[in-house]
C-alpha cells in the first residue's frame, strides 16, 4: 500500500468545510480525472452508504466503488475504496478558532492487477499521487472559502 497525506488551513468554520468535503458529488470539481459520481443519496452520507465514482486515467475509464465506514460529522470520515484502486481515505476537521478549520486527508491505496490497474498506476506515477491529493485539498479550501 502507498500512503499520501495533505492538510490545509481554511478560512471557514468546520460546519461549512464539512458541507463541502462530505458531499461526494463535489469530487469532479476537485479532480478532473473523476468523471462522475453515482448513487449518493439525496439525504447525504451515513455510515454504510455506498456510491460509485467513474475515473479516467490516460484515456482509460474505470470505476471505483466507495463505502462509508465511519462518519462523525464535522470531525472525521473514513471511506473504503474498491475497484481499479483499493484502499481507504480518511478526513479530519479540526476547529482552529471558531472561524477557521484545519482539513487533513490521509489516502492509503494500491492498484489492482491487470491491464487497467497497470495503466492507472502509471498515470498516478506520472502525475504524482501526493500532488493530486494536495491539489484536491486546495480545491476543497477554495470551495469552502467561497472562492469557487
């Protein structure tokens, strides 16, 4: 398994940051490799919720299924990934002064075998997983601060 972490301070309270980061429908805004997100319930996420993302790397389209394992609103979330990539995504929100929030992500992942997994792994290696997670975290910051 590979591990990537990123964190950023956001000029917004945890409630607003949570509203942004806890909605998987925002994923295509944060990473242009994510094409669509399907199956997110209108009421939002709860523990056990499953949804699907479609991604494209180097011209190859693949799916990744996600299941919410732990959800502590405005504080912590843990998601399990299965598909072309397997692993976990953890997200922490830490209030800083009532008006600011520290957002931190930890992504632990590995690509499955086979041709699709090899193409995706090559794409991630070229792009840099740490860079992708960092860019996504900064996009979340901009959205939570109302800059996007």
